[in-house]
C-alpha cells in the first residue's frame, strides 16, 4: 500500500507520525497558572543558582515560569537560553519562552537555533510553533537547507502548522538533501612552533606561528592546529579553545601534537627565583607581584610541592600561600625554598570552552591550579594520549560535557582527582593511567549517568573509582585497581545501578 502513495503523501505521513498528526508540540492555548511575584522571584533565584548540585530544580523552575507565563522572566530566561552551561536547563528555558511569547522570546529562540546541541535546537523549534509569523517562517525556511534530519523535520512541522503549503515544505526538505555543499572544510592546517615561529607568519608548515593563542586566532572550525614542543622546555601559555571552533559529530576540530616534532608541554606558570622572596615580620616569605596569580608550585628534583591558597591571610599555615593587593605570601615553615618555584597565571592549562566536538591529542600539561585539561560545556570533547601532572585540583576535568571521551591519558600527582567527570553523562574513560592523586583516581558526580570506565590502571590514590551524587548506571570493566587506600568501586549518595566486572 505504501508503495502506491505519492512522495508528497509519504512526506506528510512521516511528518504526521513524527508530531502526532501535526498537533501542537506543547499546550500554548490554556490559561496561565496564577503566580505571585514572590513565588516567581523564588523560581528566578533558583534558576540562577550558580552550581550544578541543583540542576533538576533549576530546570523545574524554568518550566514553572513558563507554565505561569510570567512575562517579567523573559529576559532572564533568554539569558539562560543563550548562555547556561547545562543544556537541559537551556532546553527548559526554550519551552518557557515559547509559553510566554513576545518579541524578546522570539529573538532568543531564533538565536538558539545556532546552539550546537540538537536537544536545545529541538526545544527552540518546538517553542517557535506558537509564534510562527513571517519572520519565523522565513528563518526556518532558510535553515532547513542547512540542518540535520531531525531539526529539519521539526522545522517542517512548524512550517506546516503555520500554513505553508505541504508541497513547498517538501521541496525544502528535498533541496536540503540534494544541494551541493562542497567538500568539508577539513583541510585547513595551522602550525605552531614556539622556537622558530613568528606570530606575523601565516601559520603554514614552512612559516609557523610562534604562540598557540595566535594559532587559535587563525584556526577555523573543523580545522587542525599542529603544535610543536620547544627545545627550551615548557610552553608557558594558558590555552582556551573558544566556542566558535566547535566541530560536528563526524568532523572534529583538532588540537594536536605536530608529528615528528618534540612533544608539546603546556605550563601556565612563570618562574620565580627563591632569592626574590624576603621574610616578613610574620615569618612568611613575601614577593611583590604585578599581576594576579592562581597558585604556587615548587619543584625539587623529582618531587613537586603544591601550595594551596589559604582561606584568608589570617589563616595562612605552613604549606599554603595567600595573595592580595600585589603581594604573594608563602609559608614554607622553617624550611628555605629549594629547587625551582613556579607561579601560575591561569587556573587551567588547556580549556575547551563550550566548543563541542573538539579533539585534543598528544598534549602534555603540568602545574595548573585548577585543571590541566578542562572540557567546560563542550559536548563530545575528547582528550587522547595526553599526560597531566601536578595540578592543584583535577588532572582532567569533564564538566557539563556529555558524550565525551578520555583515552590513553596518564594523570599523576594531582591534589584531588586524577580524572573528574561532573554533570557529563555517557562519558567514557578508557585505557588511562591515574596514579598518586590525593583523593580519587576516577570520579563521576552530579548526574554523570551511564558513564564507562574500561581498561584503566588506578593505583596509589586514596580512593579508586567513585560514583556519587546521582551518577547512575556506571559501567566499570577490565580495570587494574590496586594499592589505593580504598581499592573498591564506590557508589554512594544517591548513585545506583553501577555494574562492575573484571576489575582487579
């Protein structure tokens, strides 16, 4: 029977099956729930809560603001839709703006169609169904030719509901499949050589740039940045991969070691000589500083000492540091400084800043006050064959970055976690080595559901592998776990369903 239907009829049938016979995506016609300004303000304060231990409540607050059609919330919802790090909160804000309506909501929803998460795109498209004027129809018609299948079908549904003829919508879908988009822009290579490069160069293999920062300025999304190590030692830069360089699920933006060159070592620090410090009247070592710093490291032979920042100047104790108003104080007890001192000028050595589908490979880092490698709101990020050592918090931190991968990496000597996965479901950690860290070899927390830890070596940490704060359905298979103070795989504080097999 289906073979006798016209292509137009098949198209309409597919759309109707997808959207329930072309019914509206959400009830945008019912009366708004009555809400007091005090209650609405409470929801707004919850939505703006700055940490991820209340993400479920934040999402619910956005939905409640939408259900009540509380118009004064439109500006905050638009702000969260554009910039909240939690993609599910962004999707909830899209729903709420669709209920509230108005020009501010419409503009925010159209802008959200550029979100790299298809989940957020879908929520924005559904929300636009109730406000499909000529501006929305024109925008969706243009975008259908450039989008993947799921967003395109959702846009088709909205256009059909807005009265666009089915034949015109079908033509848009067919044109999306047949247009010549040309070869993918994956052939761009930018080269960085800190020893022989110049930032006045174009970044070619024969004329590389000198700094990674300049290389990232020249790099386009889906391109490759090749980085050579320095014969002088560490590359003293703090690297931020910006959101504009986000890749696609099948075409990644790549940051990698330049094959055949020395392996690059990133270190976000400047050197300080011990004799630059002077004892003050309280017995602390003091150094005048011109710029803010974020941590102090002392390397003496094969040992590294990390000086954490004290809670306040009055609470400065031996083994810690404090800085304010152009002065750094370090308490090394009765011992003089030895070896070399490193003062960190940034929190992370390399951070992927909300750029989805970026791959970092062959890059080593050390001496970061927060994280050596950090995926921050970067869906589908991957760290491959990287070595991280002596960071004051995490070696590798995967934060609000679902579907990420950490593979063949080595992490050691970090104060807290070797590898920490936070609010990042479906992340895979495989073939990594996490040793001699202060707390966890591997940590999964705050709704990092369905994560996998496979074929890793976890040794000499305080705890081996932990799933906490609602991180459910973890899979732990084939790991070597030994010589930790607590060798077991732990699931606690609301985490359940962890499967452990063949760990030894």
